[in-house]
């Protein structure tokens, strides 16, 4: 029986894929499988992955004929997985030796639907530890109890799928599949659904995921139209949260997070191409109009001065018609 499935999408990361694959080899165990999904790479990534299939125990290789994005690539890996537990890694990141065994030990010990871990953020030569924003460690609790409070960073603000492990029963319930086609912010609806609908989770003190920032091919570094998928992602968060029995309590948190992300993109609008920048303004203004207006007003009034000014100015932007939809 496969104990752990590690799902790793790759797209045009030939520079970084060897580091990623070496870290998988250092975590290999006879009851682990590594599902490598090539999302139609056009550089040398595909050749690197074919060699890995012969060199690393437990490798399962899948390939898309057309590029479909990270969300769909992860789903391809989930559909091919068979492990009792599942975790993720991105094709330009890496794991410390023994990290996967630590994840399995934590899941076995705690018996939760999922666990969340800390990680190391790597930018050039700098290393920064990022902690799960949840004070209790090694204590199982209800995931929805970690969504609030509204004005504080909580577990739904730590959406990284690779920072944790997930029980097979969540795969069978469809709770850890991603929204097909989302090209960025795919983890936002995912983390909200997980915390609303799973039954138990715990934060653990494992520190074995190394997250590479500043990669030139990453969507966080590219100011094109794909970045605007965050609007579609958060529209989904609001729509699904509005149907929750505790919507009155949870929606203010969702609206605040959505507004904070809109403000962040407005503050960095200079990185976008001019046509994309205009779309960002139009689509964000339309998104504000779709939000519950009483909650939106309270949210803007409670935010810092810079964010409030950006969002109030955006609310006054003239309606751009049908083009202002995600």
C-alpha cells in the first residue's frame, strides 16, 4: 500500500527541476510515490523528468499535451494518486531530507484530516522562516474555528498547498481538488473550502519545505492577464462562503481578504502592461460592486489609510460594462 503521494507539477523549470528531483530522491521510501506532472513544458524539463522516472524510486510520470496551469496539473496528479496521504510540491521548490517521513508520522500520530506546516522562503541567498498563523501546535481542532478573527492573519491566509499533508478521505470527498483553469490564486478557494468543510486539522512544527521566491517564470513576477484570475478565485470564495450556515460570521473575513488583495494589486499596478492595468481597474471595481455593500463599507472603514484611499477611489470608478467581469 502506498502511504504517501507527493504531487509535483512542472512547467519550464529546467534550471530548478534537478534540485527538486534530488530532494525527492532524498525522501524516497518504498511506500512513497512521486507523481510528476509535466504541464506541456517547452524547454528541457520533459527530458529531465523522463530521466527521473528511471532514477528515482516510486516516480509516476504524467504529461499534458497543452499547458493547462497549476490548478489543473495538481488535479491530474490527484487523480493519479493512490496514497493514504497526499502532499504537494512545486517544480521549482525543494524538500529537506526526511521531510516526507515527518509528514507521515504527524498524520499517523494526530489522526487529522490534514496537517499544516511551516516553511522556509528562499529569495536569492536569503532564508526566512514562515510560520503557520495558528498558535496551537500538535492539537487537533475544527478547521472552521481557525478562519476567524476577521482583522488578524489566520489559517486561511496561509494557503500554500505544499505546506501540509492531507488524508485520502479528503481526496474522495473532492475537498482538495482545485478549480480547473485558474492560473493564479488557485489555492485561495481551495484553502477556504478545506477549512469550511473538513472535520479536523492541526498545525505541526515541521520545517522542511523550501519555497523559492523571485523566479522569473513565476506568475507572481509576471504582469500579464493571467494575474487577474485572482478575481475569479475570490468571487468563488465569496459565493461558496455565502452559502455556509455561518455565512454572517465568515463573510466579513472573506471580503476583507479580497479587498486586501485588490489593494495589493493596485499598489503594484505599474508592473502590468497598460491594457492589463486597465482591465485590473475595471474588473476590481466591478468586484467591489458584487460584494455585500454593508460588509464592504465596514471593511474599507476599518482598513489602513492607504488601502482605504485606493479602495474608495476604485468604488468611484465609472462602470465599464460587460468588460468588467472576471
